[in-house]
């Protein structure tokens, strides 16, 4: 961790970010618009390369709307074979750099049948169905406690703020529960039925590990999903990663203006 932090500080003129943003599939473009320093993951000691289509793989630092922000342009996933510790390491790095608020974004399938592709959804809560937990293992008491409370991971005040920003921009916004699977296969219709019965509105393969670790470290979290497709069995269409990227592309400009407005208001 010391090597990671030293490298980042040296190469960003000691930039101290207050807000972190993890940009999901197809949403990384936001960081292209605002970039004071960009460090490829492969250059940062102990970071891993991101190689999924639609992900760039760099840490971007920028002052946006008067706020100091660090952005992950592309994230690492559990399904790539990385460990939970590896994929959540950047969250711990953000915490050590000074981040207080973390905005988590992703592309997700709609479990809720009233959602439409390219809708944006504020995450109100999650269900961890990945079959593991990133906090398993020895606990580092300097970061957080052994048994962290999880009763309000996605902070109510941030949800309200995001909703207000969406209203101001005349963006119809959904709210709902994000259900995380390990992937990489998409779900079966029976699994999506199960997720709906359990209370899920959207399904995806990321975000939850980072949210668990960020909450544990004491970061305030806001989560936003871009609904990229109807989940398995919700429509007759077959699912494909290219559809996910194409649809997030359609939502991109709304997504970018919403994030910008949120940063202004934070
Ligand atoms: N399922 C799981 N992950 C996803 C989906 C989906 O339908 N869409 C985008 N990420």
C-alpha cells in the first residue's frame, strides 16, 4: 500500500481527492472530459490491468465543479479471476488518498419489469449473491471493524441529493435494489425470477464488493446503475456484452450530466 500511495502522490503533484468515482462498463468516457492526471493501472505498483471490452484501465485525477475527484476508468471484476482482495484494493487506496465519498456506477440488467434499457437507477440497497465476501480474512483494524454494520450502505442523504439533481435535469430516474452475481455467464430466467422474488430490481456482476469494502472503511456511498438490458427472461432477446455497451452508450450523455450535477451539489 505504501508503494502504491507513494507512486500516486509523486505522479499527481500530491493531489488529495475528496470524492472517488468508479466508472462501470461503457461509462468510462466521463473521465475523458476531465483529466488533470491519468495513471494507467499497469504503471501503479500493486494495481492490476483491466482488460474487459469497454474499459480503459486508468486512474484519473481531476478538479470537477470545484471538487477534487479520483476516477477509476474501468474496474477489475471477480469473474476475471482476480481475488476479492485484488478487486477491492483500489477502494482502500482511495480511502488512504483522502476520499470521503465514493460514487459507484455500473451497467446492470433490469429485473424490475417496469424498467427500460438506458434508464438510470439509484441503488438503494444491494443483495450479495456472489457467494463470497471481500472482508473474509484477517482484519486490518486500522481500516475498519471486524463486523461492520450494513444497515445504510447507500446513504439516504446522497440518494435524495441524486434524485434532486435528476429532477433538476428532467431525467426520469429509477430507484432500486442491486443484485450481484459472480458472472461471467448471464443469469437464467429462473435465476432472474428468484432475484425478483428476493426483492431485486437490477442485476450485475460488480459494485457489491467495492460497496462492502467502502462501507467498512467509513466511506459514504452513492450507487448508480445504467440499465443496459432487460435481464434474462424479461424479454425474448438474447443477452450480449455488445448490447450492454451499445445501450450504455445511449444513456451516456444523461449519465454524464447527472454525475456532473451531483458533483456540483456535493
Ligand atoms: N446480468 C448480469 N450482469 C449484467 C447484466 C445482466 O443482465 N447487464 C449488464 N451487466
